[in-house]
C-alpha cells in the first residue's frame, strides 16, 4: 500500500499543493498542446472544419464535464475521509463512483446519439451540419471513455497520486497526437478522424489505471468489486460535491452554446472561428490556475477533514497568489506574442483573412485571465469545503449576466461582444472570490460552534 502521497497531502499545505501542482500542470500543458495540434490539423481542412469543431466543442465539454465534475466530487469526499482517518469510507466512495459512473455512461450513449443532429441544429450548426455531425458522432459513441477519464483522474488525486494522474493524461495526449494525422490523412477520415483519434487515445490512456488498481493493486485506496452493492450514503457523499460541480461545468458548456449562437448571429462563421481559436490561448493561459485548483481540492479537503483551518487558509492563500501572479505574467507574454500566435492558425488561404482580427481578440482576452484564475482557485476551495452549491450559484449568476451582455452586444459588433466578455469575467472573479472567503469563515464558525457545544 503506497501511503507516501497521502503523507505529503496531510503535511505542509504549501508543499503539498506545490508537489501536486507540478505533475498536474505538466499533464494539462501537454493536453493543451494536443488541442493546438488538433486545431492545426483541423485548420488544414478549411474554415468550415474550424467553425464546425468550434460550434460543437461545447457538446464534448458537456460530456467531459460530467466526468470531471464527479471526479472532483470523488476527490473532495475521499480526501476528506482520508484526512479524518476513515480510509474504509474513502475506499467505498471510489468503488461506488467507479461502478455508478460506468452505468451512467452506458445509459447516456444512446440518448446522445439520438440527440446528435438536433443539438447541432440548435446551436446554429446548419451551415456546417455534415462536418459537425461527423465530429460529434465518434465521441458520443464512446461516451464512457470521456466520462471515466475524469472520474479516474479524480480517484488518483483523492490520494495525492498526482504523478500517476499525469502519466495517464500524458499518455492520452501523446496517443492523440500520433493518431490525428493517421486517422485524418492516412485513413482519409477527415474531420471525423480527429474525433476518432480522441476517443481511441482516451481508451488507451485508461490501461495504466486498470493496471494500478486491479492488477498490481499498489495504490493506497482500493476499488473492491467483490460482493458489490450500491450504498446510497457513499453515492450521496461524492454527489454532494460532484453533482453541483458537474452542473456548474455543464452550465458553462450550455451557456457557451448560447455564446456561440450569438457570435454566429453577429459575425457568422468567421466570428465563431475567431472566438474559438482565441479561446485556445485562454485555455492555455488558464492551465496554471487549473493545476493549482485541482491540488486545492485534495489538500484543502484533507485539511478540512482534520479541522485544521489555519492549514486550510494557508494553502488557499498560497494557491491564490501563485495562480494570479503566473496568470499576469503569462497574459503579458501572450499579448506581446499575439501576432505569431495568430499566424499559427491562419496559415492557409482559407484562414489568412482572419489573422489581424485574431491578433486583436487574443490581446483583448488576455485582460481577464488573472480574474478567471481567481474563479478557478476560489471554486476549488468551495468544493473542498463541501460547498459546491455555492460555486454553482456563483457560476450561474456570472453566466446569466454574461449571456445578457452578449445578447445585447450581438446587435452591435464583434468587438462589443469581446469587451462584454472581459467585463463579465472580471465581475465573475470578484463574485467567486468573495463567496469563497465567506464560505471559509462560515465553515470555521460552524466547526467552532460544534466544538463549543461538545465541551
């Protein structure tokens, strides 16, 4: 039984967050490089392919959001029980999550396939309908691969095994980069090849997880399927955090469908290509805060389980400031390098006309990156405090305000839409940050009241 990772997670919170952040950061960077490679191959297929992927990417993130949200719930719940010394409960939580989410994935697959065409039409994909459906079909068929990848990552992070989570994510990205040109050009599958490469890579990346937990059985936590039966108390334990987080992630994906719809109304296919291509750099710049935030869930959940609020606050403050500082530095660098960044995706005759506008959009989007980093870290603190609903409410308010702003600005120009987005994300940073500060003080007050009543 490997308890070294658990010892680190329960130790100095700054060191624990740093030790977990580095491997998560590496895996996220490589995964993001993989998305850039995807976009590069996609751009060689023309602006219709770029627009199609951009329009339906939210559908992919809806599916991935289920796995990622539940994975966060599993991580928070299991880490809390590890911190409170209840390993048996932590084992049961990850076992219940493993079986429960496989069942959910199997049920979802035929439903998604039936809704495929209507969803594409709903988000305004009629102009590139064939390309969009060709891209969505493979990952809908293999819904289980996309969902379980997020759940597996959450299980690994629950016991502080960030390096193994990194190995799994790295293998997925590397397989995908190798398979992309093979499926797209050698097999001549076109845009569908990008999606097939993604799901095959996801399946292959799960092999190490199966080996660690079921064959070698070297992990601290154990998945035990002998005499398995569903236990509602353990399912509720991870769903209490995971379900609101899943809804939060999917709300953002659903709202993004509306954003894309408004952008199509205002700027057509070109506007969609600008938004989605520029957002690739936003996603890249947000990686450090996402890596730190993923560490915060496990480390702060464990601190909460031990009732050590000084350690919890210390870990959160460290995570917040390092995320914001890195985000500021990264945003400044990308803004300065916006022209070569834009050239990477506008190198063909079909996309060259987008280059100047793309440079401007990238620079505008860089402004809100530090505030979005605040959203990521503050949201993770709320997950660790088992206040996932508060994070959901904050995200809901932010996205409602953003939707209204984009709806109004869509009758103007694309640049009005970009600036509306910036202002709303800044508002969202302050909203989530204040909510997290209040949540931390509330949980501390509740624990002090319980201790006082027991004396």
